């Protein structure tokens, strides 16, 4: 039995980052201010080494701060529950072949109550596993948004049985934000944390 990455992941991990993180001495006043505010938002320890993704984004501090504020709103103020939020993000990251996004949110999903078995089901798709109707409808919505930029009447009706209007409005925006994040991190070849679950998007091929 061999293990290999999907082709897009092989490409993304096949070379150095396309944009290097700034070193501490390169940040400048604007970069340090943006870094400090992002650490406040994320709870990243102020005495820890610079996070390489944050240090990369500090090459465009104005965009970086807006990006962080918008994204952290989902983590801190979402009207979708944290477990369901992580399901949505993980399925989005899987569909986008996004190794960093997937890898980080496997860890977050486990913290928020997903099991390793459920994370395996997320990889397989909405029809896999023993989901309840709410969870399966959320995953179906992610797949439809990814594939068609739309949610079908059937899936919308199923969602509306379980979500209120605020949650229904937030769902496509959450999926869209993590598509954008995947596009960014994939495009700049931002590598996953290899200490987290080794090969986060591994695929098994026949022996």
C-alpha cells in the first residue's frame, strides 16, 4: 500500500513558498502593528516566534488586517455552532485540496467535538457515514456551493428545518471565506504544519 497526495497537493508542496514570510527585522512599524493586532484577535502568544502565514501576510498589511478581522468573526462570533462550523470548513478545505486549511482545522475540529471517524467521513463526502440529517445537509450544502455556486431547493429545505435565517445567511459566507483562504494559501504554496497529523490530505492507492 502506498500513500500519495492528490496532484494539486503534489504541485503545491513541490517547491518553495512563492512569497517568503518577512523576518522580524523586515516587518517595520506597520507590520508589527498588524502582527500585534492579529495576535490579539487569534490569541497567538505575543512571545512566540512569528507565525509564518501572518508574517507572509504582513507584506500587505492593509489587506491582512481586513482578512483577519473578517475571518476571526467566524471563529469568535459565528451563529453556527463550533462543531458544525469546523465540519463546514473541513469539507471546504478538502474539496479545495488545501493542505494547510485542512491540517489546521482537523486539530480545531477535534477540539470542538468531532471524532476521528467523523473527520474520515468528511473526506468521503456527504453520503458517507452515519450523520444526522442536520449534519448531512450542511455537508451537502458545502458540496453544492463548491460545485455549482448554488444550494438546491431540496438541500435548502432540509437546512431550513434545522437552521434559523441568520445561520442560513452565514453558511454560504463561511464557505466562501474558506474558499478564499484556500485559494490564497494554495496559490502562495503555504505549507501545512507537518507536525499535525503528518500527511493531512493523504490518499491511499491500491497495493
